[in-house]
């Protein structure tokens, strides 16, 4: 019984032609998109940290007359 099910599954799987180059290209494209999104996130985080630093320095100057 299991042999018949396995043979049926193998027959169905072999019916599809898989283009390995196309799969490789799709995988690389996905990695490139994820890297671009990560770089964008890093740039936004860097901008937020820079802006917070400026606000903190301005606050310290205004409240305590400190030059940071």
C-alpha cells in the first residue's frame, strides 16, 4: 500500500520541470530585496539616533549651559 502511494507521489513530482537557474535567480533576488530593506532600516535608525543626539545636546545647553 505504502509503495503505491510513494510511487504515485514520485510520479506527480517528476511531472513538474524545475528550472534550477530560475530558482537560483529568484532566491538571489529575494536576498537582494531583504538586504536593501535592512540597509534602509539601518539608515533610518542612524538618522533617529543622530536627531536624538542633537536634541539632547540642545536640551543640555538650554537647561544647564553645558557645551557637549
